[in-house]
């Protein structure tokens, strides 16, 4: 791995940053995997299905809540402006979540529960705005660390976030203090992570953050208005695309099937997060510098494309045949079917692994409008095949196969588009 990075990028700083971040991300993602055998025996597939539904709603709220202003932190002109953007994101998120808290519970609770055929859902919707605001704080700190090259701090942050969420689920699962310990444990973990982010930010950069003024926040809101106008809707579409499969599978089939699907996708979380997210975080900082200096970053783009392609398809050939058996051994007999679902989804997930680290070029090259239209395609690709598969096949296996094919096309489109922007097309 180290040798490959050195050959591909030839940059000691890139390698150092990648390894620093990857070590933390590896621990952050290995920790949940270590506890999945425990969680799989404490909670049922239906309970995992409920958590997946809650998580989908939380993800949508976290995108809407911040207006995605945090996306401008990386490209801000100076540190002070970045601080105002960070404050803007948190402030907007707090206000919107405070307004949505009663609305989500009172207005949509029963309707969502009836549509999803999940009576338990209406009881636990109150956790959604709380978890969403915690995610906003986490994301803001993540962008701040990437901008300032605090890769060690970012590594620690990811470990704390993962550890708090995982241990919260395990603890509440064992002690049985509340119903749905999986959902409440997830929320408690995210709150702990958000508080940790805020504390670390003020310890390291308190002097800069204390210079934030409302006038600067308002100026940043106007200057970076393209982020809520184009990036936020695009990210919202992306989040809907990620969350809708769980919602639709629950509505069309059952919470058990949604839970099995959710666990099947988690099989790929470790390699995608440890390697893909790590390379993506470090690469977008480097790509931004290259783009500002030379107006293009095609060379490093192609090197990363080749590296992730080799790793992704190589891993696919090694493990895809054993996924059902692995799921049964690790998680228990109830989860064997999740391994079969993972086999169906595997080629699509490899393309996702390749495309995601490179997608930062949409922002680096200032192609927010184009990114929005790709996100439209993403939502179409992640929803229409599920409906069409249900109508045509009536089985979840056939539905997932059609979904995987269509989403594979969507990820290939992203790769083609971002490579074109890496050539140095004019920003805007």
C-alpha cells in the first residue's frame, strides 16, 4: 500500500497525510466491525431496519440543516473567512433543527409510520433533529481539519465518532434501559462526538474562532450563496439517493429486508471508508492547491483513478465468492441472506469506491451546477430501479440486481465527468 502510494504520487507529504488519516479511519471503521457480531446477536434485522430508516431521515435533515455552507470552508480565501463559514453552518443548522424538531414528530410521525408499515417509527422520530445537528457539527470540524491540514486531529475525530456511536449501541443493547437501544445508542454517540469536535476546535483555534462576528457571518452567507443554491440541493439529492433504497425496500418488502440490505452495504464500509475516504480527504486538499496553482490536476487524478481501480476490482475478485459464508460466521445464521445481497451489490460498490474520492473535483473546479444535475441522475438511478424491479420481478433479489446495474452506470458517469474537469476546464 505504501509503495503503491509512493509510486503513484511521489509525494512524501501526500503519503504522510494519507497514512496519518488512514490509521485513524481504519480504527474508526474496524471498531464497529469488531462489535457487529455482538450487535447482530443483540438486535434483530428488523431493529437494524428501523435504525436504517432513522439514519436515512437524519442524513436528509443534516444536509438541509447546514445549507452545505461547510463545503466552502476548504476554498475560503483565508482562515478568518473559513471560521465565519464554520460558524454560519453551525448557526443555520441549530436554527433549522430547532424548528424541525416538533414538526418532524407531530406532523410527519404517524404518516411516515403508516407509509413505512413500521409502527415503532413514530415513537423515535424525535432523535432525528438531534442526531442531524450533531452530524452538522462533525462535518464542519471535518472540513476545518482538511483545510488546515490537521490530519492527525481529523484522524482522532473519526475514531472518537465511531467509538462513541458503537459503544453507545452496545451499552444500551446490553443494559436494556430503553427500548430501541440501537437507535438511542446511535444518537448518544453522535452527541458525544459533536461535543468533542467543538472542544477540540476551540482548544486549537480558539483565537481565530473568537474573531467571528455576525457581520462576517452575513457576508459569508451572501458570498457563498451558491452552496445552498446548488451544492445543498445536489447533496440533498445524493442523500435522498442513499436513503431511498432503505425506505422503499421497507415499504415494498419488509423491515427485515431493509435491515439485511443495510447490513449488506455495511460489508463494504470498511474498505470504502478506510481507503476511499482517506484518499478523498487528502486528495481534494491537494487537488485544490494544484488547481489554484496550475489550473488543472489531471496527472494526479489519473494516478488516483488507476490506484483505486486496481485495489477495488482486485478486492472484488478475492472476497465476493465468500460473502454469504462470512456473514453467517461473523453475524450469525440470521444474516446469511445479507451476504447474498452483498454479492449482488458488490460490482456497484467497487465503482462507488472509485468514484467517490474523485468527486471532490466538482467542488474544486467550481462545477456546482453540473454536480447538481449529476445528483439528479443519482436519485433517479437509486429510486426508479427499485420501483421498476418491484413491479417487474416482485422479488428483492431481482430488484437489487436492477438497482446495482443502474447505479453502476451512475458512478461511471461521475468518473467521466470529473476527469474532464480535472483537465483544467475553466472554473464556473
